[in-house]
């Protein structure tokens, strides 16, 4: 199994995984990455677990910085949904 950072050219496969997974929500879709980066200026790290080229899990992460709580990653900063989504792991 390989863990890698998702890039823009991974969008189609990422979204196919989200759309076919019984554990996903609309908050896992790849377009949220662009929204957080372009609209809010936030840094993202979208991780994929792949086995023999097939996505087995995803974890969208958004870096938040706060004077009160410090710097940390969250999966989806505007909802309780999101988080890790896996199949067959």
C-alpha cells in the first residue's frame, strides 16, 4: 500500500472513489480542495491510500492557524462530515 498526496490530475479518480464509496459524503469531493485554497487561502493536503494503483482510502486535510489554538490540520473545517473514508482496509 502506498500513501501519496493527491494532485489536481487525481481529481477524476478521487471523485470516482467518493461517488462509489458507501462511507463517503459530498464533503469528500475534490472540488472542496480548490474552494479552501482559492476562496479562503488555506493550505490543503489531500492524502490517498493506493493499492496496486487502486484508491482504497482518502483523507482530506486542511491546515488551520489560530492564535488561540495554534496550527493544526482538520479534515473539513466547516462541517462535522468529512474525515477519513476507506474501503477494504
